């Protein structure tokens, strides 16, 4: 049957109907649902006439409510009542009843008016049972010092009533009246707390469905004779549904839900559960058990199901979740969706949902899009759950669309940090997530299978038949249940001696697969029922009942009755209100394919035509529906059109794989329909998708396969060549790309196609810039620029100005670069292209940044920062912040630099933008190194290097690695530092990175200096200085000179050291490099100490101290303190020397530089020798030895002897032993020495034993003891 508009609405204008529908939405809470539907069906006759009808009436009341209300405040009473009514109304709606009225704490429900069903009595009793079950989940109410359990008692009666509009014309109420209504009220009064009492009339209709207890007849008001009543106990056992059974499995699996409940509710700890298993092994059922357990404890539960039918629609599941909470319907207009979002979220919170629902245009990458959605989602969920205990249940998570999966997992990771939130997921596939608990469900073992049979059948099944069923079902619970239902429904069991046997016929006809089971189920339906479910499958896996009525013109009564049968048989599942879905993907496929292909095509075409006409303004969901129906109908033109539209939508959500499928299918339809002129635009979209994905060979393959279509027209052929050139360009084959662009240029010149010429010149300009041929690049850009200006193509004009500016920037032609960036900015501003303005401002800032005009650079960066906020590009905002941080870094404002870097890193961490983040961490490592915060510096360098392992950014990785090696050398890790530098040497050499080579030479020189290889240090540092001079890299030249000065001091070439130091100091002061100034002043102080130049020492030390304080560089301050302590020691001001050394000790230990720590303890040794304070000398030497051992451990075994003998660190041991020999007995000395390197201790003891003064003393005893220990080792 074709699609028809219901006759009663013909002639009623669409806009009036829509207005009425939207108006009545507001009154659904005041009118019975069926009345609203009846008004919508015939809007011109809103009067509902009085009529006599046989209905089933349910009257439910809260037990003990009067006493409870006396104990509670009115507001609390309302809360209890509303919670109760909310749960009850949902159940009523589920079973097709209507709430007639609320009377205080009571509810009057009618089944059968205004719409009747053949099984209204059964519906009413089922609803009552579910109501009582739901009441168990309502927690006791705390009232005046005690908890009161809220319960319910229910009366049900069936009989004739009068259904009518009661009242006057301007105020009427639809209701039911009559003796049978009064009797229901009396039965409710007879029922005790938690009971359901029904009349004889209801019992007659439902006696075969439920278990009852027959009670004594009772006298009720208004009746002369006693009334027979029955108490409802439960559904009969033989019709209990499979999902209500206990779960069969190992004790650990069965008991886990209760353990999780206790953990969550009692212990106040969260959980994350992963339920893994193949189809049919009970994943859904297991989650349903969790739902039941947690729902009874009033946990807020969100349950979402994955479906393969929707798994290719990006963000589908996420949008479904948000839509359900905000009551967003797929037919809502954009304004309506926006209003619903704005009513729940503040204006600065809703940004992500605007993107999610396509309410806002977006320019940016996928990461930014998803992070903005996630940010709003977090705020949204916070507002929904507040402080309530909340559980997310996500069934068949592997069938969620990929973007939704990713965002849900990120959301859960965030919310699982709190103890009121938990999550359980089921999936066939592995989920990359750290779960607290995991359950693996498999096909049942034979023993568990027998338990499943016992739970399913009320009677014993013959053992041989149990084995037969086990083999046929392969232990799969779902398969067994379907087979068992099949045998039961077909009456294929025989009974003997209270034991069930499968009949011989039963064993023959048992289907060999679930698909066969489902086919037999469909075939067993009545013809009208079969037709209805087949037509329903055409709408999709999930659908609205109202859609079936709207599209196919089935009588509502037939649909209502059939849907009840479909739900009871497990064909369909009720979701909410008007929405249903098929019980499984497989069953859906079987039903859908049971219709002939030709019939499906016709019906899909009719449905598509109806939807297309109904929705002139189409939402994304409507486009998807139309693509589905027209593609299934194989309509070439409309199928192709709507598939292309869906491809565009999927591209917008970065679901490129789905877009590829949509575009390819669109092309196939167009080719089939021979609609050639529309193929090329779709092919271009498809090729561009493959280019964006980096699948260049596939892009070429697609393009080449359609070459004939492009060759039919010269302009199309030029488009072809341009696209082909872009592909080779992106592949890095610049010569091939240039060859293709040149051919395109020749053809464009031939037909004088100015638009194409401008594009080709621009492409050639880009190509030449990649090759570093900047003059040629400028030539092509200018040719393109002239054409675009003549054609008044302002957007391309502005972009070319920007590209020309970048070329000049690369050539360090800053004035020209500035000119073109300003031109670009003005044109972008003229066309109100904010992103274009933004990039022009950033580049202008870069010009001033590179020319040292930091004030102007900062101004442009700040203007760009403001604009980045307006275009909502947080990643770009963070990159601009990084540039501002760099300016603060370069100008020595380290505190502000760190604050800005931290602000930028917070944004980039949120977006997982590793490239920008690794750069910021590297910068922060460098600043903290300069400030002497070595621990922090090390943390940031390691963070940066860890991120750089994940991404391809070798240049920054090498730079950060070198800085990290430099830091490690200061901390004493000489072998590790040297290895890092040498590991990067090949990359530096092969890419001719001169600056990196100079830095490497500087670090290697320092390392050799620390090993006391002064000749090698001198050789390396001079090589670096010469290289820096050759390439004019003055900053690195003077940094190397700073190292060379220290080398000269070490080798006592003090005059040359002083000359170079003064030259470097002059450069550093002129360039405001205060860190270098502080470093050189410390070196000069060291020189003057050694030359005992008292006149200069005081002045230089004072300057050094002042600049170190200003820069807040702990390392510079430490070197100043060391110089001052030596000065005071030299001048015999021993008190001042001790005071300043104690400060130096604190700083050296804080920054962790073992080199400087040991210098400090060496001076302490000299000081306490002069003071003749053996005890303090002992303490300082003990600390010195401890740090020597730490240094040897860090520097590596190969550097041991250099440190001990060339650097003289062995003297710490000798001096310590000497002082202990005078102060302590043998046992004490032995106890101290046992913690030191045994080999070194033995060497020292041997040396001391050779000295006359120590012979036959404690030395001999100790030597014997430690030689024995060394042999044992």
C-alpha cells in the first residue's frame, strides 16, 4: 500500500497543523495522551462526545500518606509525590493507559478510553505489577527522626463506564464516570500496603496470565452483595520472559553486581566495568541485571544501546543522549534546538552543543571540534547529575559510532575521578580503557547450561534432550532461548512421568541457525501482523510508532494491538513514549529481507517522497532519512543527491570514511542514471577527502578512473590537471607537479580562462616556495595577484598577499614582509574574514619579533589573541600565547614568561595538541635551567621529549635533547649527557644544522672539562667559536666564549681569560642578556680571586650579586657566593666566609649541581682548617664524600678515575680519614667507612699505611678488615 496522508487531515493547512501540534505539546501534561492524539487527528472537531465504553480502571494510592504528610514540610511532600507520580506515569504510558486524574496522593488510570485494546485488563495488571516493583526502588523518607517506607496499594476493575467531557464550554475536563469507577476506588481501599486487588470481572480476562490468591468476598459501599476479589501475585511461570530470569554463570560473575552495588552505595567508591563476550552470551542481560539492582537503590541511570544500523553516523549516540535529556526531536528546527540548549546552558557553556547539532559554522581541525563538544558535555553532565549517584550503562559499545565512543570514554575518564559516578560497558571488541573490573562471558559449559534449562523450564527435561539442545545451541544462551521458545510455541515437547521430551518431529524441524528461527517466527504471524512488521522494518532499526501510522495508513487499533504482540513475542522493544526498536540487528535484517526487493523499492520511494514533501526545510536527520529511503529505492537522481548531502554532513563531522562511502555511492547512482554532468563535483569532493586523509595513490586512482568525464570540456580538463597537480605536490613530487601545472597553464592561456590562470599561478607559487626557490615563487604569486585584483577576487588577493609576505619573511626582508602582511590584513578586514585578519596579525607580530622590536610584536600578538577569542580557536590562541611567552623569555622577564607558558599549556593539554605543548615544555625547561631550578627544568625537558616521541617533530626533539644533555652535565650525568649529544650528531650533520652543531660542541666541551680533559675541552670550544664566527651566529659565539673562559681559568691562563671575559661582558650588556652578564661577572670574580686583585674583587662581586638577584638565577647567585666566600677566606674574614658558604650550601643542594656542591665543601674544608674546628671539618668532609660517591654513580664508571684523581675528589676521602683518625676510635671509623665505596676506602687505607705517622695505628686494623670485605665482595 502506498504512502497516504490520513483522510481526516486532508485540507488542513500544514502550517496550522504544525502550530496546533506545537501548542498541544505544552498541554500534554494536562490532557490524556490519546485525547491530544485525537485532537491532532481531527483538529476541526476538538469536542470528545460522551460515550459508553468497557474499560479497565486502575486506582492507586500511597499507603500511610496522611500520617507521612503530617510529619513533612509541604515542599518535601510535593517532592515525594512528584517522584512517585513520575515513575507511575511512565509505566502507564508504556502499557497504553491514560492518567484520568491525580487526586491528592492517588492516581486514577483508565485502559480502554478513548482508545481501546483487546487486552486492556492484562495491560492494567501488568502495569500494576510494574508499579509495585518500581515502588520498591523509592528510598524510605526521613521524617521527624525516623525513616518511613513509601508503599502503594492498588485496586483494578473492569466494566462499562461513561467517558465524557464534563464542565462548561469554556472549561471542560475529559473523565470517566459510573458505578465501575466507584467499585475500583472501593477495591483500592480494601488493598493493603503493597497489594493489588482485582474484581471478578477483571479476573475473568486475565486468569490465564497471572498467579492469584482468591480472597474472601467483601462488602463494599454501594453494593448489596459481597464482591469476590483476588490478590495478584505474579505473572504465571510458564510465560516469564527470558530477561526476567536469573543470570547463569560462575559464582564470581553472578555475585559481582551485588559487590559493585555495595562498593558504590555503601563504601562510596566508584567502578568501571567492562563486560566482554560474543553475541548471545548475555552481555545485554548482565547490564539489565545491573540496571535492576542499582535502580532499586535510586541510582540515576543512563542506558544507551549500540546498533550497527547507526554505527556509521558520526556523533549519533552522543546526540541521542543529549537529545533525550533536552527533549530535542529530529524534526525540530535549528531555532528550536538552539532554544532548548539555551534553556539549559548559559551562553558561554553551550558552544560545543551548537557544533554538535550543526547550529554554528566551524573552521578548524577535528581535535578542536571534539574538545569543544567535550567541554560542553562535561558542563552538561555536571548539571544533570549534580551530586546524585549516577551510573552509565552502555550496551554493545562496539556498535557506537567512533566519534561518540571516543568522547564518551574521555568523559568517563574525567568523571570517574569522583565517587558518585560509575560506568559499565559491554562489547565484543576490546576497549582501550582502564577498567576497575572486567567480566568475560562465553558460551556456557554443560553444567551451567543445565542450570539455564532449569531456570527456563518449570519441568525436568530428559537428559539426552538436554545434551541435544546443548549441541544445537553450542552453549550459546540466546540461541538456546530462541530454540526453547520455538519448541514451546510449536508444542514440540511431550511429557512422560513428569519429564519433558523433544518430539521426533521437533528434532527434525529445529532451525539450524538464529536466522532460521526468526524466519519461522515471522511466518507464524497472521498476514496483517506480518505485513505490519515488514513495513515497519522499512522505516529503520529504531522508529516511532507514529511514523508507521503516518506513512502506511494502518488502522491505529491494529497497530496498537500488533505492537503489543510484537513486544510480548520479543520482536520489538519499547524504548520511550512513541519509540520502539527491533530486538536485534539480525532479526531486523531477517524481517526487512522477507519483503521482495521490488516491493521494498516502491515503499522506500513512497516514504521518501512523503518525507521530502513534509519537510521543505531539512535537518541533518531528515537528509539522512531521505538518503536512506531514496538509495534503497534505487532512485538515481534523488539517491545521488541526498547521499552527496550526507557525505557533506559527515565531512563536517570529520567522518571521512563514511563520506567516502556516501560520495562513492552517489557517483554509482549518477553513473547508473547516466546523469553525467553531476558526477564531476562529487568526484572532486571524493578526491579531496582522500587527499585530506593522505591517501594520495587512492586519490590518483579515483581521479584517473574518471578522466574521460573531465576531458569532454577544456575547463573541466584544467580542473582535472589542477587537482592532479595538488596530489603530486602533497606527495612531495614537485617536478611532476610542476609539469602538470605547466600543462594546465598552457591550456588556460589557450582559452583565456582567467580564473583558472590565477589558481595555477598561485599553485606554482606555493610549489616554488616549498622548493626554496623564492624569486620564482614571488614571480608566480604576483601574476596570480594581478589577475585576482582585476577580477575583484578579494579573498584570494588577501591570501596571496599573505603568502608573498611569508616569502619575504623567509628571506629576512622584513620591510617588504611587513608591507604585504599589512595589505593582507586590510583586505581580510574589508571582507570581514576574521581568520584571515588573525593570520595577518600573527605574521606582523613575527616581523617585529624577529627584528627585536618586542614592544610592537607584543601589541600585534595581543590583537591577534583577542581575535582568536572571537573566532573561538583556542589552539591558535595558545600558540599566540606561546609567542608572547617567547618575547618575555627573550627580554629576561622569566616570571611573566612562565605564567604565559602555563596558560598556553593548559589549553594545549586540553586539546592534546602535542606539537605546541612539547615546544612550551621545552621553553619552560630552558627558563628553569637558566634560573637554576634544575629539578623543574628536568621535569619539563622530559615531558617535552616524551611528547616528541609520539609525534614527528625531529628538529625540536634534537634541540630539546641537546638542552637536556646540557642540564644532565650540570647534574653530573656525564656519560648519559655525552651519549645524547652523540646520538643526535648524524641528524645534525646530515641536515647541516650549524646552530645545533655549535651547541653540541659547547656541551661536549663542558663535559670534557668536567672530566679534566682540558686540552680536549679547549679544542672543542675553539672549533665551536670558529664555526659561530664563520656563520655570524654571535649569541652562540659568546656563549661558547663563556665556556672557554672557565677552561682558561681552570688551566690558570688568567690574563687571556680576563680579556675574553671583558669582551663578552660588553656584548652581553649591550644586548641586555642579563643571564650572560651574571655568568661573566662570576667568572671575572673568580679570576680576581686567583690573581688576588682586591680592588676589582669587591666591585665585581657586588655587581655580580646585584645582577644575580635581579635575574633570579640561582646558578649565577651560587657562583657569586662561591667567589665571595673565597674572597673572605683570602682576607681572613672567616666569619663572613662561613655565613656566605652556608647560603651557598643551601642553594647548591637546592639546584642539585654536584660540581658546585663539591666546590662549596672544598672551601668549607679550607675554612675549618683555618678555624681548627675538627668537628665541623669532619661534618663538611662527610657531606663532601657522600656527594663524590653520588657524582661517580651519575657520571658513570668510565669517569671514576678522572673524577677521583684528575679532579682531586680523592682528597675528600683522605682529609676525612685523617680527621677521623684523630677524633674517633676504630669501631666508629669502621662504621662510617662501611657506607663508602670499598675499593676507594682500601686504596686510601693503603696510602695512609705507607705514611710513617700512621703505621701500626688504627689504619692497619681497618685495612685488614676492609681488604677482607673487598675480597668477599
